[in-house]
């Protein structure tokens, strides 16, 4: 039994009107204070800004703007992808732990040879 698909054309979901950068800058200090200093969740922040300041961007607009401003509440629990998961004994981040151990072993062998020659 074949399914029939019906394509519906027409307007999609309602979109939030664009917010100018000057509007964002006008409310930046208030947004920072409520979101970061008072630790208000984004949903509550949006409701407060809508009711008390007549400022009603969409959730996506808030998320993008906060990211653009470099505002974030939490530090990541895991190290970022460009950092090593554990400290390397080598000062050179390109050298693996195994390579470092080989170098250390060869240095010990050289020192041992020198001490035998000096005796």
C-alpha cells in the first residue's frame, strides 16, 4: 500500500521580527544583570524583558546574541578539543608520552655510558 504525500505550501511558523543592534545594545546591561548576575534562566529572562521592558526577541535570537557578546554562565566540565586530556611530561605538545619516555630512556643510557667511561 503506497502512501500519498501532500505538500502544503503557505506561510511557515511565525518568525520573530529582526532586532537591530542598537536595540540589543540598549538592553545589554539589563540582560547581563538578570541573566548572569542574578542567575536567571533564559526563559525567565525572556519573560521579564518582554513584560517589563517591551523587548521580545525569540529564544534563538537571545542565544545567538549572548554567544556574540561572549556571555556564558558555566565553564565546561570537560577540557576543550584543542587541549590535551592529561598533562604531558614533554614541554612540546606534539610529542607523545611514549616518545617522551623513549627520549628519557635514551638519555639515561647515554648518562650511564658516560659514567662507565669516566670510571
